[in-house]
C-alpha cells in the first residue's frame, strides 16, 4: 500500500489530536474554518484526522511559536506540497491486517533513538 494513502487515512479523533499537538479543540476548529486543514467527517459529522492533518497542525503550531501570523502561515503552507485527504471514493480499501501492520510500524519507528512516541499510549490499545 502506498505511504501517501496510509498517511492520509483518517484515524484520530479530536481528543487524540489535541493530545498529539497540544492545541485546543477551538484552535483546531479555527484552522479548519480558515481552510488550513481539511479533516474528514464521520456519518455523525465528527472530525477524523489523518497523520497528514496532525503533521500540518504541528507545522501551524511551530509557525505560530515563531510569531508568524495567519496570513504568513497560509503563505508558507501553500508553498509546501499539500498531501490533503483524498475523497473516500478515491482511496483504496485497507484490510484490517494492513492497518494493524501500519500502526505497528508507526509505533516501532517512533520508539527509535530512545524516544517514546506521543501517540504510543493511544495506539497501544490496538495491540494485545
């Protein structure tokens, strides 16, 4: 399976994204309103975020920490290649086994160099 497809697969709820990024729900909704991120929605209209969305939010947060305003952030992010979520119809179906394998590799790669992943506690519940 293509890495871009895996990274754009919506997996994370708002609560998990808040823990991963250190942003508040209001900040995340504000960035969505200003079209800096485009999370997918469930049938119940809840936001579901991908790894690409989390990376983009972390980029936004680091730019804010440097003192860049919203217009500057929009400009910087427009220069970056956007790996936005594709519509659900365009995505290839991922089997549950492929998903588990992908999540395991994310956990293992995050644990390299003696660092623990921020998402390690959240993803560990998927593995027995």
